[in-house]
C-alpha cells in the first residue's frame, strides 16, 4: 500500500520505463470538443499532471491544445506532465505502429510521450475506419497479426527515444503473461477497469510482483446507478471521514497501490477528485470486504469499448 497520507502528489516509479506516473490521473474520454478543452484546463488548474488520451477518443488535438495553454501560462513544465495515449486496434500491424504513434504525438503537440499503450489486445482490420464491421454488423478482426508482433513494434518506439514507457490496456492476466515473458522491454503499466466491485486482486498482485503499475479506469463505477457511489459501505465511510463517496473510492484505489483515472467535466468536480487522502485502516479493510462483483465494460472480451458510442454509418 501507499505510505503517505496525502495522495495528491503521489507518484509511482516506472520500473520498466523512465519517470514516475502520478497516482491521480485525468481521463479524457469526453465526446464534445469544447468540453474536452475546458475539462482538461480545469484538471490542470485543480492540480492534475497525469493525462490519459487515446486515438480512439478522437480528441487528442483538443487535449493537446489545453495542455499547451497550461504550459504557455507558466508555472508548469513539460517534465511536470505525464501524458499517455493509446494505439487503436486498427493499427496493430507492425508497420502501422510508428505512423499511428507519430500522428498522436502531432495531434497532442508534444515531442515525446511518457507512456504509449496498446488500447486493447484485439487487432481489427487495418484501415482508416476505427470500427470496421461486416454487412451483419460483426467486428472485422485481423487474424494475420499477433499481439507479440505489435509489442515488438512498441519496443522499437522506446528504442528511438520519443516514447519513455509502453504498456497494455484492457487485458486479462492470461493475456498479459505471455507478453511479459516474451518482452524485451517489459510492460510498465497495465490499464484495466478496477473498483471495489471488480478489484482484480490476482492481476494486481502479479503487477506488484513484476514491478508493473496497475492503472485503474472507472474507479467510480463510470456513473452506473445504482452502483458504487450509492453503496451503503461507501456511503457510511464517507460520512465517517467527512469526504464524498467519490473521494472515498479514489482514496481506496490509491491506498491499495494502483494509479487511477477519473474524468471530471466541471472545475468543482476536478478539485473534489484531486483532494484525496488516506482512509483509516478499518475503513480501507471494510471496502475490501465488499462482495459484489460486476464488470461495467466488456472490452476485455471484444476489443470494443462499451463506453464509446459507435458512430452509425449513414
């Protein structure tokens, strides 16, 4: 577990990469361009320095604009920021990895990335269409490339110096193991859905043993209701410690040794989500004893993120 009681400035060293990842991260899965810019700006002002992006979100350009505004305003250096983006499923073939990486870097207006993730372990048919489907609406997968092929191309990005660390997202332990064992450059980070209803204890223990950071998305249950924010255990602890249910859930995530991502669209919510401190040990243990098990996003089984509405063809 994390030792310090104040989690706002907690950073976790990357054992298989360069630098340290701030435990509190801001996720940029926001559908509206203007809202992306304002929310990213609010997050910077609240104190967030870890920003998680993706080609798939279609808003890297807007995130980059807000980050550049923050850098230009002074008081924040590029070295203070930790910026992640992700390789989408249609770019898994090795020859497509570097062009996809460079395109993301250009949209973000950065000259290096702190972390580049394979968005899911599923390869889709290569091309410009992010969500390739056949006439029956079925995803068109690419069977001619392996995840290890893609990983080798990711390793080359680190060799070239513009990418400081690499990792995987939306992968289960049985998928991670063979990549870890075969990798020349081991994964620095694994990003997965994780919260008290889906703690992923076995994966977390493996990551801790191997020096991999587990980065939790949907730590608040992604707004699903009824859900974590209404859980009676969480509500009781929030009342006991004088924090909001969101702050309790985020503190639990950091206290168990993970980094996390949360998305706030308002300045008040960004400040709330950043103002995190340790829970009493008995409260932490009580959350660990919650027995409900629920996955909110089936992306680990399909490669298609359930939180992103599919654009319908016209």
